[in-house]
């Protein structure tokens, strides 16, 4: 397990490097949390803070690997440049760093540590030695999948993952991650900080009341200003899925290809106020999400719901019926709680009627941010004639501003939306079959050559028989 430098150790090393952190930079630099999230305003100093942090880390540790992971190589370079300058002043460089015009940059220290820049794509695929420290820079331009992969890479050595970036045009999960880190300590061991632009008095001598800062605030409005210069996401208010657009996200229905991955997601309800709901969702090879059918009913027994859910899970009747194959059935995790009246769980009741379910991930922040991102990326498509209740309830969802956390208002009907959110935390894209890649013309050409080969084979057999008869 790598050592995290204390403030006293950092002060000594930074004195030798000529780096003097501001008070707001010291906070994330001395955090002992496993995930440190630093939001940065315009010219807020996040690259200097993160890059310089590497110097005391490699000075105090032996044989450790440090990753600087950016959306691409270029965006990982500022932190590397700060790290190199500090390590050079400590006379710790083992050799001249490798900094090609294109590709990964790398430096090695006399403490046998290695600092490398990586891209999002590389970080997800790379195996081998576990890093002792990971910097995920410009995190708002990287995906939640990259964050989760990097967090997984820290498990072996209990390493620290330092996440930083601006909030302007950032991925939805990044706002959520920062907000979760504001209530520290927490179960995820996330702590978050903000480096506001106006704290950089070299650029903005007047601080918060600098004339340029006040001008930008009046020009941009409070929400954009807070993202761009405040180093933090704006307060939660209004619609949860504000990127939902019926003109973009609704489509006409069509027959779902059999090779697409299919999911059934169930939200259990047996009363007038809590409807029973099942959303049918498919995923194509490009990770586009297609909500193609739904079941919704009030005052419905599990037996009756199971019958209808199964009826909607195929096409045709009798011998001509074709059953759809589902990758998994997900259900509200509350369905695995035993009913004091029935003495059994709702999940076991569904299983008794042939629908075997797995518990969905009920973490609000994870599932909400994933669906927000899918709407933002225009990856969700809903059949307008098949999913009326999902279409009706998506625009109704608003933030619960009373709790001060990233949660939806629980008083609003949300059963179909719950299903969509459960799905978002558990799905995979299918592998497109070879035959499905071919155009009709290509398939026609294949048939032509197959027929030709068969005809040639028959002719060869006839010639061979003639030759054998002549020999006899």
C-alpha cells in the first residue's frame, strides 16, 4: 500500500520545488479519502495542484506506478508537465523523460517510480501492475464506466484515485460524484472540493469581487457561472431529465431484431397508488437503448401480472408462437423482502410463475446519472405507441430539494422511470452476428458462389465416375 504524503512532508518538498499552494489547494492535497474529487473553475489551479501532488508521492514511495488518465493524451499533459518540473527540482529524475509529439508520456524516478499518461480507452483495457496513484483529469469529459474501471484498479493496493475537472458541459455522473463527496465521511470514501477561479489572485487580483469575475457572473447567469468559474455544480432544481426531448427520443415501433440483447425490468406494486410495471428494453450493438413495450396496471396480483408479462414476451399464437429470449429479468430489490402477511417474497412469487428475477441496483445517484447521460447522448429511443406510461412519467420527475441530496421527489409517480433507471445500471451491448453485418446484395452474392461451388462439385463427381468406369 502506497504512502500518502502528510501536509508536513508536502510543505518540505514544495519548499524545495518552489510551489506554494493556496489554502483551498491544501484541502484536496491533504485529503486521505480513497477518491478525492476536485472541481476546478476557469484558471482555478487544479492542474498545478494535481500535478505537483505527484512529486511528494514519488519522493516518499519506492517502485510505484502513477497514471495520469485523460480523455486523450494531450489533455493529460498539463499535470505531467507540473509533475516533471517539481521532480526535476528535487533531482529525482532517473533519466530524461519520454515526451513524444503523439502517444504516452513517461518519466522514471530515482525511487524507481514511473509516471505515465494514459487515455480513457487505454485505462479501461490495460492490465498488469496496479497503480499506486491514479489521477483522472478532465473527468467531466470521460465516462462513468472509466471512473468505475479506475476505481476498480485501486482495490489491490488500496490506492488513491484523484478525480479533477471542470463542470461545464461535463458528464452527468461527475456532478453526482462531487455532490456525494460533500458529505464526508461516507460509505464510498469520497471527499470533494472546489477550486474557484477567483481564488487565483494572480489572474483575478480582486478575488470574488474582481471586476472581471462580477462581469462574467452578470453575463453568464448564476448556473453557468458556477460551473465555469465556481468549480462546483449549481444547486439541484427543476426537472431531473431536462435533456429529454420527445422530438429526439420518441420513435415509431418496429420489430426488434432477435440478436439484440433484451431485458425485462419489473417494479412491483399491487395497489391503486403503487402500480405494477414492467418495461421491455432492447440494446443494439452500438449501445443504443430501445424501450419497445411496457406493462402497467393497478390493483393487479402477481399471478395476473406474470401472465400478461409472459404474453407480451413473444409473438404469435399456439405452434406459431416465437418466445423472446431475455438476457436477464431485473426487479426492485424490495421484492426480495419477505411479506409479513404472505410469508414469502414478491420475487419468489414471480419465480413460481416462471419469471426468475435478479435484484436491481437501487443506488439513486448511480442510476439517475446514467439515465441522464443516455438522454444527453441521445442513446434512448422510446416507442411512442407502446410505452405511454414511461413517456408520461419521465417529464414529471423533479429533484427533492428538501433533502439536499441527489434524489428524485418521492411523492411523484415514478414506477416506469424506476424500471428505466434499474436497467441503466445493468446492461450490455450484443455482438452483432456475422450474417447480420451483410447487405442483401452481399447475401445474394454468397448464395451465387455457394451454388457455383455446389455445381462444380457435382461436375467433378461426374467426371471422377466417368474416369473410374473407363479404368474398369
